[in-house]
């Protein structure tokens, strides 16, 4: 990306807001870190565009377009091709934009009383000093600007970090897992990036000098990973091995919900689970498979 001054970036952000109709403060102020590892995306917002419809997407596990933690829209210049999806996310729809719109310094025709006593439309001039349109009255971002609707991929089940309980090891492991899973969309992502950019010896020193704050940070990663666990699964250590961290099936919750009638064991339109004689289990929502374990 070419270098832009903070002033130019501020102008571009306002242009993006105008051209894409995002003037209600929808755009996030923090960049989306983790877009192909070292890139960062400046313009994005939670959910899919308001005018789009659910049926346009192939959304996994019952996710809907207004699911704020699992659906995001990126606004980006795709003139030379769309960027690849970031780790943990999948692009499900691309909407090309005309890239231009009327500027707000140019409010369109008004109906003033003319000197001769008649009334009629007069096009009001654009502001010649307007930084958004350079006095043209038309904001032009460029060709190729798109909205990319992205959906979080479901984390794979199974072990992710094994055999260590040292805080410094867990910090870097959890940080890496969080970013691989597409991040949380909170400030915790920036902390995770700092951790994976830090070498092992420095992390170890940090953990021994500041045990309290390193445990707090580990707790933050843990909390965000918990929120990413698939349906009827949990993040944490597996039963019987306190040093084996990953995403695991929550058999207890499944048993409880079957017993209370919240989870069906025969196919239907909602969530249901198929457990065979060998103990293999597959969770579905309607006809869609959510996960399967042996
Ligand atoms: Zn203008």
C-alpha cells in the first residue's frame, strides 16, 4: 500500500463512509489485524451489509448476517484483485461498488424564489475547498472498491497446545491459536500479535517478572477462545489431561440437553445430534453438519 499521510487517510475514510453509505459510525476505528498475517485492513464493520439478504450467503452453522462476532464486512480496493481471506475467515460474498457518490458539500437542487418572482430548481454549487470532492461535488474513490462479506470459520476440534503449563509457553500458544481462529475483534488481538512477535526468552522473563499481568493476559486469551468454541463444544483442557488444550466436545452439556429435550436425537429442522453404536457423534442444524467426532 502506498504511503498516505494521516490527513489523507482521514479524507479517504470519510470518502469510504460516503460512497458506501456508512455515515452512521459503522466503520470500526481500529484496523483489522491479522489479514494475511502482517497486513491490516483499515475499513471494516461488523455484520453483512444491511441491504443484503441472508439467502445470498452460504453461512455455516446457523450464522446469520447480523451475527456481529462471526460476520464482518471489509471495504477494500480490489482493482488488482481481492485480498485472500485472513486466517480463520472465509469470504462468502463480494459486492462491487460504483466507487462514487454525490458529496455532502453539494446538497442537490433547492427551490428558491428567483429575482423575477418565479420559483424553480437551482443547483447549489459544491464547496470549492471541500477536501472530499475537490470542489467537484462528486466523491470519487476509484474503480474496483468492494465490500467483502467474511464469515468466521469454525475452529477445528481437538488438541492445540500440549505438554506444557508454563505461563510463557501458554501465552505464545494461546495467542497463536486466537489469531489462527480469526481473532476476537477486540483489543486482545493486538496483544496477541505483540506476544507472537516476541521471542521465547523475552516472554519467559516477562512472565517471571510480572506474574500477575501475564496471568491476566492469559486469562483474556482464554476468555476470547472460549467465545469461539463451536456449538456444544468448549475451549480448555481435555478431561484427564490438564496440559492438553484445545476445542473439545462438551459431552455433559449434550447429555443434559438431550435429557431436557433441548437437543433432538432425530433429524429435524433445528439442532440435532446423531450418536451411533460406536460412540461417533455428528451434530447438525437441519441438514447442515456442524461437526463430527469419532
Ligand atoms: Zn465536497
